[in-house]
C-alpha cells in the first residue's frame, strides 16, 4: 500500500498544516517508507506469539502497601500559614467572570 501526494495534502488540511508542494512531496516519500515498514511487520506470522507490553520481563518493584503512622489533623495543620474549620486555607486563583 502506498500513499499519494493528494492523500498527504488531505491529511495536512485535516491537521491544519500549511504545507508547500515541495513539503508534500517530501512527506509523501517519507510516509510511503513508513507505511511499507508497517506492512512488512504485519506480514510476520505471529499467531503463536502472545501479545506483550514490554520487550523484556517486567517485575513490580514496589513494596507492599502497609498502613503506617499517620499525622493527626492538628499535626498536619500545625505548619499551615492559614487554616479554616480544620482545613488548609489557600488563596483563590479562579475568578467568577
């Protein structure tokens, strides 16, 4: 399967890219090579190969999720510059326009 310069121009319009005729011809050649490479990969008989997310085995290296010591609300708010009703008070950043 190959791609035509008309298809590249159409894709450029859909992507809102202003391409010159020289750029369209340049990208047509590049995209044709990419499409050819993808087609070759698809020709590989892969029915017996299971799908995978990584090229090498990946092991979860995170520790077990264990509940530990927690701060009380008073301890967490003790260093807060402003607090209100037991919560952090932060300056308003959004306006009602």
